[in-house]
């Protein structure tokens, strides 16, 4: 693992803990953030020792979203020609989208642990994760509408599949703040913890449960769930049949069955 400007990354017991590390800036997403997260998740995807990811933010808040200095730097690249400006902006937006697509397409489950602010671009980020958990002080808001723009890095595309279309539209149109209890009620988070310490402890505990499972089975399960976002049921059934025709030949199946029969805890290879 490399040293990063915007993150701290630790690997322990098959769990990669990826922490946004700009607490003095409310973990705002600067230029380094967007390139480093792609590098980090590429490493996660390619490292067999990593079986599950916990994504958190250092300090009081998860993240306040995109750093306004980054937006200012993009504005400075624009000139007088509308066509060339549009081309520049489209390229920049697609670059930012790729950062969170790297999280979404990671083969390993990604669990977000959220405390304090989770605003704007941070909603885009947690929408790309498999599961979300928060502390009681968490506050969520799709703030792009208050900046005079439509959210463009994944919230409007991914969040309807998590909380439903109607409530997502309400949040996107109004920009209002959702606190922890409501976030749990609408399905934005799986569980609410009392504070940041119990949040991280709890999420790492859930990650440990996942890390103890067959990594082949976990990867296959995530692949099938992700595949079904864009396919019909019969397509999904065919896809899992083809997938398992290969994966059921893994030694993990025998290991799991022997452990079940002997009432022992299975130990799987990376």
C-alpha cells in the first residue's frame, strides 16, 4: 500500500479499512481524493488477501462532499467557446464518475461507516457502497440542488435502487437534511449506532463476519446481485447457472460442507 494524501488505508484480518483523512477540511473531496480512490480500489480488487472493505471518515464527519476549490479550478479551465467548455466539463464529470464506479464495481463488499455530515458528493460515494451504517449524529443531504445543478456523480442513478424513487426525488428536489432515524426508516442505512466508536466497532464486526465466508462465494453473490440491477430474472438465472458451473468446483464448497457437518468454523484460502 502506498502513502496517500487524502486517505489512510490499513489491512487487518482480511479487512481493508479505507479512511478519508482530511478531518481539518471536513473530509472534503479534493483533487487527490478522486485519483487516489481509483488506485486504492484497484489495489483492493487485485489483492486476494482483502475480502471486505470498510469505508469511513476521520474525525467528526464522514465527508462534506466535493471540495469547492476543486470546482473553482475546473471553472478556471473554461474559456469563451461554449462547445469547448462543454467538452471540458463532460470529460471532467466522467473522470469524477469513474472514481465512484471503481467503488461500485469492486468485487469485494464495501461497507460505509458514516458519522456527522454526509453531504453532496458523499451521498454519491455511499450510494456506490454495498451497505451503509451510521451513528446517531449522522446528517445526509443531496446538496447539489442548492448549488443550482443536478447531482452528476451517481446519486441520481444509484440511490433510487436503495431508497426508492419517490423519496429520492423528494430529497433531490428539496436538498433537505435527513437525520439518522429517518435514514434507517427509508432504508438508506441498515443500522444506527449510538456514536462513532460503536459505529466503527459494529461495522468492523459485520465485516469480520463477511471475511470469514468463502471469498469465492462472496464474489459470486455480489456479482449476481449487481447483475440483476440491469437484467431480467431469466437472464439472471442463466448468468448464475453459468457462473456456478465453474465456481461450484471450488474447494471452498467442500470446506464449507465439512465444517457444517463437523460443527467447526471453516477456514478458506484467499
